[in-house]
C-alpha cells in the first residue's frame, strides 16, 4: 500500500514537468507549419522613379532596387492600379489627373516573409504659354483678326481647347469672343472695332484637368481713318510740285544764259569798231 502511494506521489510530482516538455515540443511543431521561416538573405524593398517632377499624362518610370531572395513583387501605384509579378521588372505608369499618389512596393520570399516601402508622388498640371498677335493699326470700321497660339511647357501645341479674347479698358475688360485651338495650337476670331483710338486686347486660357491656365500680354491696335488714299494723293502732289519747280528753274537758267550771249548785230558793231 505504501509503495503504491509513493508511486502516485512521484507521478503527480513529475506530471507538470512532463506536460511542460511535451507542450513545448507541440508548440515548436505547430510553429513549423504555421509561421513563416526566415530566409537566408534579408529582404529589403526599394525603388526609385523618374522624372522627379511628374505631370498629368506623362510616363513615369519605376525602377526596382530591392535586395534579397525575392519570389514575388507587388506594386501599388496609388490610383487603383497594381502589378503583381514573379519576375523582377521595372514598371511604367501614367497618371490621368493631378494629385498626390502613395506608391508602394512589397517584396516576398518563398517562406512568406515580406518587406515594404512607399513614396508619395506629386502629379501636377502641364504648364502652358499663350501669345497674342494682331495688326499694329487698322482703318476705322475695318475688321481684323485676333490670333492666339497656345503651347505647353514642352513647346508642343495644345489642340481642341477654348481661348477667350478680351478688350481691356483700364481696370475693366469685356469679352469679344472665343475660339478653339487647332492642331498647331492656334485660335482666332474676327473683330470689328467701334469708334477710333488705341484699343488693348488680351487672350486667356482658363485651363483643363490636364493643362494649367495662361494669359497673354496686352496688345495695342491703333484704330483710325484710312489715310492710304490721302497719302497717295499727297505723294502725287509732291511729284507734281517737284516737276513744276524743276521746270521753272530750268526756264530761268535758260533766260539767264540767253541774256549773257551777245546778239549778231552787237557782234558786227564790235568788229567795225575794232577795224
């Protein structure tokens, strides 16, 4: 009886230790299947992109510089577009609207380990320049053309957008119409001024989702009476007067020369006196 009691007490004393040892073995065995194992090479996700100054609809190049034994690359471009590949590849992407985009790259190894990196890309509108051309002067009541040329910051024409034209009077301005740019960036309207004097004009592009707005400098056109016929008439009168004056001078010179020459009678008289 005593012997059985001793055996039971020894068993009860060793039971916690037994349970602890075997429970550790069970945890280790479970973790082998349930948790990712570490690879021999440390994963480090890394990328760069160009250009650094990104505009709408511009192609952006993403370059992968991640290290480690990588089995999968997951790209997220921040606008809903993603790319998932098992081959190391540099990527390209185009942003259709301006904004701040959070771009991320996650790399994975065969054991499920991963590394993550992200960067914010600022996408802005494309800058534009607008020039305005018109004649220096026009006759009163005559129509003339206002011509604007719109180009982007890469010196390429901007096609199919509206350009407005204004006549400027001091601090106020009035719209005189608008035109759509053609494939070489030109927009034009015809304008007939009322009255005469110096008129100031400018062109304005209000911008789109892609292009930033722009304004031309002020251009002045002098509106007045048509002086061309009078100028022609004045030129003719000057020619006539010049010809008349030349004739008078020529006639006077001939008269002076004739007065200086002796007549035949005077020549004979002079001969007789000499004899």
